[in-house]
C-alpha cells in the first residue's frame, strides 16, 4: 500500500510505515503524478481534491484531518468511486478556547450581554457553552437544524443580528443548495447588526463579503471585529487586515489537542478501509506539555468575570497570534506551518477560584483543583 500525506499533519510520521510506503509532501504541492500509484491521500485544507488531481489514480480513500470539507469536491470524488472522510468535531474544543480568548479580551463583564451564534454544529454547540460560562444570553441560528428540529430553540437571522452584542459565525462553506453560506455576511447582514456590536468569523473566509465588511467597520456601525479566516488565503488584503481589531492566521482550531484529534481520525479511517487491526484503535498518546505553567492560581478577591479572564489569558492570550500576523501578514503560511505549542484548557488546572468562577471555568474546559 502507498500513502501520500500532507507533510504538515502532526503525529503522523512513523504510524503507517510498518504497513505501507508513505510519501510526505507539502499539501499545496501535491500533483496528479504524485498520486498515480497511491492508494490513500491524507490531506488538510491546502490540497484541492477533485477530478483534476485524482482521475486515473489508484486512490481509494481521501481523508482530511479537518472538520471542513470545502477543499474536497465530494461530488467528483463520489463519481470517481473514491471514498472520502473528514474529522468532524476534531478541533471544536480548540475553537471553543479561541472564542473564549477573544471574549476575555473584551476586558469587561459580559454577563447579560447577548451572544449570537450562527451555525450550531460541532463547534457552534461548544460556543454556546462559552457564552453561558460568561453569563451571556445565547441566541442560536441554524436554518438546516431548525428545519429538522423545529424553530423553538433557534432565532431568525435578522432578529439575532438586531439584538446581539457579539455575532460569531460557525457555518460550513456552501456555495449552492437550499442554505448557501458563501457571502452570507454581506451588506444587508452588516446593516442588520446592532450598532456598536462585534463581529467574529472563525469558520471560512468566503462566508464574509469583504467589501461590505470593510464598509461596515470603517463607518463605525461595527465596533470591533475578530477575523481568523480570510478571503483569498494565504494572500491577505492589506486594507482588510488594517480594519480588523484581532486578526489571526487561520489557527482557531490549531491547538495541539485538535491537531492530534484530526490525525487520529485519519489513521482510524485508513485502518478501517484497509483492515489494519494494529491501528484500529489508534490514538495520539503523548502531547507536549503546555508552554505556560499547568497550575493556575486564581485571585478569588477579583470579580467573577475577572477571575474567568485571568485563567483564560494565562492559558491562551490571543494577542500573541494577532500580533504575529499583524507584524508580518505576508508570512501567513509560515506562521501556520510553524504554529506554537498551544494546548487546550483541559491541560490546565485552576486553584483558588470562587465557587461561581469554578463553575464557569469547568464549563470552559479547565480542570478544577
């Protein structure tokens, strides 16, 4: 068996070598000739998987270490008879931590403020817990789910936009069908947002219409913005970067834990497809220790929201990533490719927090000592 794999997928080297020939290549450089005699392609978002790449190859399985599948042309893969698998939920906790870190940078008591979540899948459901941990009112918008489950727990989009203090997007990129999301955040979307609110996008850059966003931000209608995903990545529009308050290089899901989950899903998919019993229950065993001390001492004399922020910023100060991108936006791919050792909140234990703060911190994923 021959496997071609993106060379940036962590914890993969050495796993398949006892069972297969493995070729590691940069994801954006993988060509049809590389795959002509391969049985498996293991990829990330930088490889466009379609007929142009795979027609005529021996590939039987394409598996991606990501939640998103917009780099997979699923219809063409199905037509070629190539099975494809993604890793749903693999980095949901990583994005949960990312949004927590963004809320912490608001540096104010968010209790009673309204968080509007658009897209309530694996990630969006986690973000709802984040809002509740901060004491926020949480509104959910997800038309495909509402169609199946009923409208009771969901809010109409325009109503959500009108009252939300922070709007955060967590939808897949859909260019067609009943519920397209490409350019979902357009001029009408931003005009409908509550004046002075914040806009977060950490799902897909193409969900946001760039010109409309820049106009809404420059006019002051939107008070602030957090952008992790960008139209035309990895080439960034300098004007877009300049108007964003917090801008990061598509790393919301880039915790070491999330990456390990993605790799685990890929390995198990290959093991299942090709009946490799030795890898059927594969799991990444040892993750690096956190960069920052694993024990967090909380000052219980602080206000509740300050205690929550103290723990979050200790574990993940999102300004580290924003400053890196702002200093060198042309290094977008290099920053992603050599991303630092960010561990999730579950790698940390908090001590000394008040009882109420402990409840919120546990909901965010911290261990309580």
